[in-house]
């Protein structure tokens, strides 16, 4: 599956637009991660527990979107965007969406190196 946050896929042309597809996941904070984040706030630095949580969430939401596009017969998703929102105290949703399309490669004809 080709993925693009642009409205097109470079070096490809869209031959059919299928539908908007999305994926989401809702995650809650972990008590252990919160404790460590509180300590990290005192001394500064990256909150690695939260970074890992966000990466896992992005991957899960993206895979769900890709699966929906595949069910439609798409070979690409364009215009990909991410969004987040708070669902409840300590729980957030990560939402990703885009347009499922069918693309074909546009291969430029290269000159024949053996002709003069």
C-alpha cells in the first residue's frame, strides 16, 4: 500500500477514487509511565514511555486504515492526516484518515542509449 500525505502519489496518477478510510485507537495512560513522567518533569528530558505509547498508537491506527483501504481494493491512500482528542480523563484517541485510491505508475520513457 502506497501512503502519501500529499493529494497525489509522486510518479503515479490516480485512476480511481474509492472512499475515505480511517483508523483509530483509544489509549489510556499507564500509572507507571505517569510516575516516571512526573519524575522526568523535575529534571527535564524526553518522556520515553509516552513516546512509545504514541508510536504504538500511530502504528495501530495506520494499520486499521490500511486494512480498510485494502478491503476496498485500493493500492494507495492519499491526503493522510492525523488527529487526536481526549475521550475521558486519562484516555485519548488517535485518529488517522485519508482517501483510498487506485494509482498507476507514470514511468517516463527514457531515451534509448544505443540510438544516436
